[in-house]
């Protein structure tokens, strides 16, 4: 299979540098995954994300005239995420909710949703206050 721009292929990490990782591709070709294309988060040390000889899925970003191949692990994972919908076993869901009225299921959903929102608000408030609650005695006033 020829290496073409936009394709997702499997490769093996052959070496890691401070600026990226070189990946051995099919047909013996070599490509570079720049450090900015390793993960969705900030990458200080590539070795925290991948190691030499790891098999990785990469998206071919570009194939230059001089033979350089630019790759992305991050974008290959995004494609994988978006192409695979969550699978739900509807029969199991129906068995789980059997005998429970719609009103009871709705009430349960609203209660769980409210609890999750309260937890999120609590976490957000503590982050805004630098981890301190307002009345913990650490603030002046």
C-alpha cells in the first residue's frame, strides 16, 4: 500500500528525539511525528507517551517532494474516536429498566444528573479559590 496523504497506517517507533519520534512505515519508509502531534495534551517528554519499538497508528499529514513524511499520532486517534460510535446493548438496557415506570426512570435520571452537576460545581469552585474553601479560616476578612 503506497503512503498517501490523509491515510492512517500502522508503524513502529524506531527512535525518539527531543523534537519528535521517527516511525518505520510499511514498504521500509520512515516518517517523523513532531512532538506537537504526539498527543492532545502538552508533551514535555515524548517518552512519557511512547517508547521505541511501540506499534502506533499514524496519520500521514504530508509527503514532501524530497521524501520527508510528516505524521501525526494525535490525528490518527481522533479519527479512530470519531469513526467508532459507542455501542449500546439495547436488550440489556431494556432488561435493566424492566418493571420501572417512565416517571421513576426520569426521576432517577434527574437525581443523578443533579448530583453530577453539584459535584462539578464543587470541583470548579475549589479550583477558583486556589483549592481553599471560603470559610476554612485561611482567608482574611
